[in-house]
């Protein structure tokens, strides 16, 4: 199912402004493989307006929503609650090729690369451990995504890039 240009524009704006695109690393305990890890795609949209999140979920179709009363960092309880929309891997796989983000397009391309690597390994089985090359590439992508998702503005100087807190 393809979204209309209007709906795509709304989702693109929500992801660019209020979204987070990342890759999570999970260690799997009790696995028959030693040091088995799994990398999971993470795409979420957060806002203090439940109507905003409800509308985004209505457009996308399938996603998980929840209400968070505290933000990370131990902020006060009296602050507004935050509503989050978390996209599943299947929804990301369907939605991301349709999008053209302006601010977070690099993150989108990195996550699409992760999904492409995962699709190519389907022949070995869904739960087979990653090869050394796959783990190395996933770790590089995860680090790039973490760097790109930091708050602040990147300034490019003569010698090196540095982060300036806004």
C-alpha cells in the first residue's frame, strides 16, 4: 500500500522534526551460540500531543504507541507526558523506501542498508548468528547513527568536525 503525497509529507515532517532513527544492539542470553547478539531497527516519533501521535498512527496503519511520564535524565513528574509511536521492522521495511527525508535522510539510508544486509542473510536462517563482517558493518552503522542522533549542531572547521551544543 502506497501513501498519498499528502500523507507522505506529514510522516516525513514528523520523522524529521520529532523522530528518532537508530539501531539497537541486544545480547541474547541463553543462546546456544556464544556471544550471540541481535541488531534491531528502531524508529520512533515522540510528541507531547496525543492527537499528533494518533494521527501519525492512523496514517501509517500499524505501530505501537505508549505514554511516558518521565524523560531520560530524571526530569520532574510535573512535566507534560510524552507520547511515543514505535514502528515495527515490517512497517519500516515498507515505509522507508517511500520517504525522502531532508534532515534525517542519512540515518534513513543507513537503516535501509541494515535491512538489505538482513535480507541477504535469509538463506542461512533467521536466527543464525551474524558473520564477522556483518557484525562489523552493523557496529559501524550503529556508531554512525548514534553520532548523527546527538543533540546540537555540527560545525565543520578547517581541521576537524566538532559538536556545538545549541
